C-alpha cells in the first residue's frame, strides 16, 4: 500500500511540475485583447440587473495579476447575488486566483459542507463547480465557484492546470478565469439559495461562454 501511495504522490508531483513548466515557458504569443470589458458584456443580462459595483484596489489587482475583473451585486425579484470573476489572458498566470478554501479562512471565515456538483446546460455542456458554506460573525453565505478554461469549467485548481496543459498541447486558447458566485443564507434556506444561484448561472454562463471562446 505504501508503494502505491508513493507512486501516486510522485505522479501528482511530476504532473504539477510539468504543467507549471510548460505553461510558464510557453512562447509569448500575441495576446488578443477582448473588444469589450467583462462588465460591459455582462450588461447584456436582462433578468438579473446590477445594483452595486465593487472596486478592487490597485494593490489587490496587482497581487491577483488580473487582466480584467468583475465584482458586482445583481438583483432579481428582490433577491441578490454577488459575483466575482478574475480574468486572465494567458495560462502563465495560473495560480494567481485564490481558491476560497485558502483566502476565506485567512479572513476569518469558517467553511463547511464542501461539495462538487454539476449543472447541465444542454448545448453548452456541463459546468463542474464546487460549493461551500461560509460563516463569519453570524453572516452565512452559500458559495459556488469554479475555474473556467476557455470553453470548459473545472471545480479545482488541479483540474484547471490539467485543462490548461491540454489546451497548450493542442494549441488552443489559454484564456482562463476564476468565477465565484454567492448569496446570503441568513434569510433563506440553503436549498433556496442554491436554486437562486443556478437561476443566475442559467442567464450568466452563456454570456461568459461566448466571451471566453470569441477569440
């Protein structure tokens, strides 16, 4: 058993090293800047409407190595959700996005009930995402998050790295993003919160998909 575990660990380490090396040392191709900003593209939504825009400081933008981002609260029928998207033009910035399992505890949040789930959006395929509940000083949130690599979603950073490596080998797009969507569960059940977040994704994701695959 120890021998098998050692081999699995060694394989994982080798994959991570190879993936990181190939993505970092890839030749610098001409980066095609999107014609519209993320916030401009998301303004196409008609059912969910923006009600508040949050700005990140230049220090945070530099730390996260962002090429673009959206940090907004949206409303529909008196319900609200908050979305954060960190957008990257190249796979060289892999790892810059902070997984909630790392950054939330660092800010004092307690996390529990982590799961990996799927949403089938027919012609756009399946979205694989992670879900957690976060709590701080009596405030509770239901959170969905995933890593988008071109036209495919990944529920973890490990799968994100594998997808970027695959795209690199096939000469496909390296654009990627971290997506986090949350809503309060102080005033609603987790089931209601989940339905609300899925409703938002049904309108939001087709727009993100087209944005990520346009170039």
